[in-house]
């Protein structure tokens, strides 16, 4: 009997960014970088664990926009090109490393990394989503879904609008993973009363909230956040553990700040002379990160005083940190078990992109952690479904409306920088519901137009745009995307009202914003 | 003749030709791509006129008395390239409907937006109701007259339900125009509600909060953890007089 359960959740999400109209679109790089640094490395870690016979349990939410991007042929083709660029650049770096021996170990590591990426890409025929599905079918990975376009439910007053976000997600999950999702990651952990009923309607068994979602629940939680609870609707809720979150998340005292780890802000895209690097930048020639970095954090020194990166030392650090993490969990669980009189479950959710993209050694840390977990029996890794199967009896309470954003509520997505979007989003949602009900029997072109309206509305509702407007970087793009989808929606709606559909216009929209290829607008009824 | 052919022949930009065509009222509903002969004649004449005008203004600028530096400045200003930032297409500012929607922002504030198309006969007022057991408990008014169409409202009690109405005041009477949705404001503290085992739970909770690291403010870089800690501490520090503990005394 273990003294505690550990439930690691990686929330993998990117907004749907796909621009077929432009061959060299800057924001698409978010996706390519995340594939190279996070998604493929995580797959590599899982196959390494599988090969070594390590029994592990990992939970991942792959949001529908990300799942759609990972199975989109255009984006994956472009990714292959992106990788090719890095491969040729690494060859050049190999030659350069003869003159600059300090970078040699790092260059070798990059060469191997990119070769592995290529291997995985070829193995699954460019459809990375299949690779994740493979590990889910094996039982070590549990993939959960998310609101359809990462829509933030607490700021959608229309119940049918919220419901469509859940329905579209569930339908898409079935299509991608061949079964119904057991759990959901509510975008930004945004919970408000009534959301659990929608989940129950759609066959979902559990979701996650931030710590105070349960801590402030009514009545009080008997075991604080160390045991899941049921909403009155019978949906289970798991809440975030603060301590384990901070060990990884915190910028000052978290693991990713160790001096042996790779420095994110020194990139050869900025460091090397123009004649050398220009061919590998975007067409506009502006210097940006290319993803090859040769320095380590070193300490609190200016960027130009950083030492060279040593991959071996960095993975040793990852191993030490995995050891420390497990030690802390052991102590935590032993203590909790004696004071609670119950085996606690520690829920540690993180943004997946933190592992690999921001914290380069993150995937290695995961590997070492699971390896160490398999060598002891005090702490056991668990997936939420597995836990619920073993412990079906839970306290019933009403969670408190909350999110995991700054300050814990809705302010990140509702402030002076982005509050203007809601009157438009809500108007569009009302119109969508109205037309869906009125046109239930629509077919042919009319049905296609209604389906596209649903896609445009869902895309406009991505919480990412409001989030970007708050954070203040790439703001024009967020404005553009919000308005673009709303404009498309309004135009299509006009066509439906006049019963005169411009097929060219519709086709352009369908080709560009092709998320959810099999969507049915009747999810809004 | 096609517009781009004409532009090549006259060495005038396509956009300039289109602008002139617009000015002469040749464009009706759709953008024009080809021009008739009479239209071309008119356009040619217009271009000549404009060239003359330009020459005259240029002469005026070079008249003695004008300092040359100011001319130069004007020129450099005009030639400065404007950086185009794509903020997306235009969307309607209004939908010619009547709506009033409120949304929760945090335990102490809500956001309201509205649109009114009808005529009103007095200053506009936003009336916010707090509900108890789905009945109005009390309300307060906020003066929102003018050109604004949204407002952040401070609300006194976390964890309650709120709704609002919009109307105008005439001779001290409130005339309702619109009614909003009902929302739940998040709670900001541990619930008072508990069963017979309440005390044990409380003791446990205090310990668990300590163990979970929620109280170690110095270590938390997470804003959320800090907020949680602060709020929790406020509640736990409160003596028997306020908040959760009063319930305990009554029970005893």
C-alpha cells in the first residue's frame, strides 16, 4: 500500500494558428518550436520509459486546437521544412565547433535531437497525434480534452454557448483518439456553477480546478485538496497542490533556474553574424530565436557573460531535481497520511510547454522522475480515472468559481485591455444559437455555411486572444484574429439571412479556418 | 480599357486612378476593373487639373518669405513611411439591439456592458441587485449617464448572486428598460458551512494549509498562492467575533 499518489498533469495547448495564405507566417513558429522542444521530446521520454520497462502514469490534456494542428497535413509539411532548416544549420554548426570547441557537446546534442525528431516524424507519417494515441492505448498515458477552442467558460453567459464548447471538444476527441474522453481540463481551470452539469451531460467524469476551487467549496472540504470531491452532479474534481507547483513553476526558487540548465535568452539567431545566420531566419531577415542555444544560465550575470552549455551536467541536474522532487513528495505524503488518516493524492498540473520550451531539460526531468518512482514503493504515480476507480466514495461539495490565472478569478480575461470583445462574442453566440434552432434541417451549401459560422465563433472565443491582450506581447495579432473571425461570422450570417450564399467566400473561410473538419452546427441547439 | 493598362500609359499609380474615379462618381457598387473611353477622357482631364494644382502649391511654398527649413521639414514629414500594423478588419461598433449583460470579474467586482437603441427620458442608471435565495435582497444605483456603454461595479459580498437592471430617472422615479442575466460572484474564503465534525475539519484544515506551503509567503512566486495565503490567514486570524468562528460559538 503506497503512502501517497502523485498525479502529474501536463496541459498541452496552443491557439489554432494556421495561415495557408502566407508561406512564412511568424506566429506559426509557436507550434513548430513547441513540437521540437516539447511534444516530440515528451514522446521520446515515453518511448524510452517503455523500452526500459518502466511502469508510469502520466496525464496530458491535448486541447482540440492542438490536436487539430498535430493532424493537419499542411502544418506538418511546413514543420518538416522547419526541421530541415535546423538540420542544415546544425551541420554548419558542426563545422564551426571545430574552431569553437566550447559548443561541441551542445551541437552534438542538437544533432541527435533533430535526428530523433525526424525519426518520430517519419515513424508516424507526420501524424504526431497517432503517437500520443499509441501511449494512451497502452495505458500509461491518459489524454483528456479541453474546452473546444480553449474557451473560458465563466465569461460565457449563454448556457448553450458553453455547452457547444464541450460538445465540439468531445466529438473531436472521439475522432482523434477513438474513444470518449474521461476527463477535461477546463481552459485556465475556469470553473463556475453549472459547468459540471454540462460535463455530466457529455459523459465526462472529472475535471481540475485551482487550489481555492475546492478549498473555498461549500461545505468545507474534509481533506482539503488532497482527495478529489464530487460536485452535486456527480462529476469528480481534482485540485492543484501548491507546493509541488511552486517547485517547478517559480522563477526564483523553482528548478528551472538552476545554473547548469540551458539559458533561454542566448540564441544564435541573435549571436552570430548576419552572413552566417541570415539564410536560416524568416524572409524579413529580422533576427529572432532559431532554437539553437549554446549557453547555460551560469548565475546572475549579464547575458554576455554566460558560460557554455554542458548537456551532461544539465541532465545530472535534472536527475538531482527529480530526486529532490520525489523526496519532498515522500515527506509531504507521510505527513499528510498521518494527519488525514487517508492516503493523499497530490495533483501537480503544469503547462506542457514549460517542459522543454521554457525549461529545456523538463522532459529529462520527467524521465528521471518516473525512473526514480519505479524504484520505490512509497509514492505511486496515478491517473485520475485509475484513482477514481479505486476510491469511488468521495465527499460531495459545490466548488467555488475560480481560475488558475493571476489573482485566481477572471480578471486576466476581463480587464480594460480586452473587455471590448465580449459584447461581440456574446452577440455572435446569440445569433448562432438562433440560426441553429431555426435551420435544424439545413442541408447543402446552407449547412456548410452554418458549420463554418460555428467554427468562426469557436475560434473567436479562444481565451488566448484575451490573454495576449492582457500580457501585452503580439497584441495586434490577437486583435486581428478576434476581429477576423467575427467579421467572417457576420458576413456568413448575412448570407444565411438573405438566403444567398457566396460559395467563394465560404470556401475561402473553410480552407483557412479548417479546425474541426466534421463539426455539426447543431451542437448549439 | 483595363485600369492597370491606363496606369502604365499615363505613368500614374492604379490607386490614384481609382481614387479619381471614386471622386468622379464612376464607381457604383463594386470596384471597377475596366473603364470606357469617355471615363478615360474624364480621368485624364482630372489628372491634368491636379498636376497644375500641385505645381501652383509648390510655387507658393517657394515664395520668398517662407523659410526653406520649414519646407524641408514638411517634405521629410510627408515622406516618412507609416508602419502598417494589421489590427484586423473593422467590425460593427453597435448591433442596433437592446442588451444588458453582467459578468463576474472577481469576488468583489462585476463588469456590465449595454446597448440601448430606444429614446430615453432622463439620466441613465444602472441598478444592481443582490439576491438571496433567488429573491432580491437589496439594490444600489450607479449613475452611468453619458456616452459610456460599460462599467466595472464594486460589489460588497463575495459568494452571492447578483443581477442588474438599466433604466432612467424622471422626477425621482426609476423607469426600467432592460434586465440582465443573473451571475454568481466567486467566494473568497473558506466556507462557513460544515456538519457536526466541523471543528475537527477546521483543525485539520489549518494544519494542512501550513503543510501545503500555502503560508510560506516568502517562497511563493505564484501570485495565486499569495492571494490564497493572505485571504486564508485573514480568516484564520479573526477572533471569535467575526466570520467563521461565530458559528462555532453558537454551536457550543
